[in-house]
C-alpha cells in the first residue's frame, strides 16, 4: 500500500495518478468518496460513512492483489495512526508513506488556481499539524519517503528505503 501524506495543493492526487499509471494499482481517494456519498467533495459529511466506504474499497483492492494507493491529506497524527492501524488490521503488510512536503505558499497558490478551492485556513491548519507532528515510522509505516520542492522538481529529501526498492517489493508480492 502507498499512503500519501500532504496538504491540499501538494500534488497528492497527481502523484496518485502517476503511480496508478505505472503500477498495477487502484486509488482510494477520500475526495472521490465524499463526492460519491454526499454529492460534493467539499462536504465533510460523516467520517464513519466515509471510512466505511474506504474500508470496503481497501478490502476489495486487497483481494485483487493490486497495490492500494490511499489518497488523503493524513495531516493529523492521531488520525493517521488510526488509519494505518486499520489498514494493518485489514491485512496490508507493506505500507510505504509518501509525504509531499511542499512549502505552504506554493500549496496556497496552487489552491487559488483550482476550480475547487479548499479554504485557506484549513490548509494552514493542516500544514501546522504536519509541522508539529510530522509523519514517522512510529505512525505504522514500513518506510517513509519525504519529498520537497527543489526549483520546480520534486526531490527525495529523506527516506528509510529507496522508493524504487519499495516498488520492487510491491511488484514481487504479486
């Protein structure tokens, strides 16, 4: 499983699409689930209903043997840990975290350019949550890749296991 982490505008959904095109995988997007359940991506709705649907999709992907790509902000440490514990309980054995740690200003600019904008205060609060309690292996990840922006390129800043090796692990599990 690939577990994406980052504030709105950091490129999580773009990264999920890229990974999906290059790996036998399925994307579990909380934004897509909100749209399906409540008719609007911005409507938060009942977390219980959202998670119930996400859990159904995760189980289905697990049964197919494909790689699951979990596309959500995962900004709150407590929530991140609970989600990862649930994924483990479902049967995911290898979970790679990809943290897209882009500057707040860039994410705010990207958000302004979108048709569907997230309120600025929400993005700032998520950014602060990630800065105060950054993702770590203690959250329940097998490895964590942290990407930062260098110029216009996304570059690996730190990681426990090279991402290419993590992909090999997933491919070998088939």
